[in-house]
């Protein structure tokens, strides 16, 4: 650095003597990187973005109803995307300008602006990831229709089928008892009819009970004996009548088993249909949400790209403004 010195001499013709010396003190035009400056610019950018976002929501320029909208991304219109992007660009540019203004580095404002953009993106990345996950979850929860409501045909429950089968067996058993007591002579005492209904009914229930299948032969002989004693049937008639009831019972049980299997297959088919419908609805909602997220990601990419340029340009302008206000360090000298 050149330093000019003035000195008074005793010669009348040259009263002032000027000496030029070269100073060994270096001129620092580039200062060290200041992370405090970068942090200050980032905080400024985030604060301005929040302020502009509130202004946009209040004025209706960028509507966003996070409480009532089941999927905010799907309702993120082009108008809202433009204003959100514009807010981000303005905030990043002003944040870069602040970083360049207070950096104290005339030629390092651009670097400080770029670092402001990088730090702001890193801080916003977890929030963007969380918001994307919540949006997907809310979309799938609200968009999937109720598969049961769209089932083509109602299928009876297993309990209903079992109850209907038990009722059919009981009706058949009552018909057997009614048929048996009709063999009693008409001149018999009234209590004989009641006793026959009770004893024959008990013998038939014991015979046809599933838990007594192992003692079927002994119970059959007991039922034949009850018919002979209480309904005045001959052994041959009692045997033929009871064997006919046993065959009828087997036919009824076979039919009920067939109906149970059909109901089971229908319920399995209905459950498969429900799962297929739910999977299709979920897949459709997922695809739709992914399309909207993809469109939002494209908007975010170009907004951040322009924001990078805005932050770098703002940092450079801030540094140049700082030089214009304070003067370049390289132009100062020691007097």
C-alpha cells in the first residue's frame, strides 16, 4: 500500500517535500466466511416467508385450509402455487441481501447468499417431509370409500345361518312328536296325550342330539319303546315310523350343511370383494395424491431454483451496498 507523507523543508523554493513510501500492511479485500452472517440471513428469510405467508392467507391470494381440507395438496391450485413460490423467492432474496450487507466482505456477498439458500433448504426439508407424510395419510383415510356399503348383495352372517338351522331342526322335531301322538286313540284320557308328547319328545331329542351320536343304537331302541308305550303303536309300526324320521332328519341335516357351505363361500367371496374394492380405492387415492405431490414438487423445484438465484443476487447487491456506504478498504491510506 502506498503512503504519502508531507514534510516541511528549509529551502525557500521547495517548502514542502513529498515522500512516497510503500507500506507492507496488506489490503484485505476478502474476509473470512462468517457463519453468523449466514445464520442471520437465514433467520431473516424464514421470518419474511412466514410474514408473507400470513399476508397471503389473510388476503386470500394463497388459500390453505389445513383444518378442513382432507388433502391440502389436491386443493393446491396454480394461483396458490404461484404466490407461495413468489413469497419464497422474495424472502430468500432479502435474506441473501441481509447476509451480504453485514458480511463485511465486498466480493463474498454472492457466496453468503448461496449459503443462506442452502441453510434455509436444509431447515425446511424435515418440515416438507413431515407434511408430505401427513398429507398422504389424510388422503388415504378420507378418500377410501366404504367397501361394505358398495357390496353387491348382502350376505347373512354365520350366526344368522346357525340360528335358522337350529329353528328348522326344532320345527322338524315338533312335527315328529305331533305325528306320533296322532296314533293315540281318540277316547284316551287327556293326560295320556300330554304324557306322550313329553316322553316321545324327550326320546327323540336324546336320539337326534349330536353329542349322543356314539349311543345312537341304544337311543333308537329307547325311542321305539317310547312310541310303543305312549302312542300305542305296534313294534313294527314304531320301527318303520322312527326309521322314516331318521331318514328325514339326515336329509334335513344334509340340506342345512349345504346351505352353510354356500353361505360360507358367499361370505368368503364378499370378503375378497371388499378387500379388492378397498385396495382399488386405496390405490386410486394414492395415485391421485402422488400426481398432485409430483406437480407440487415441480413447482417447488423451480421456485427454489429461482430462489437460489435471488439469494445469490441479493447477497451480491447487499455486499456492494455495504461497500458504497463505507467505502472500499483498498482505497484507504494512512495520512
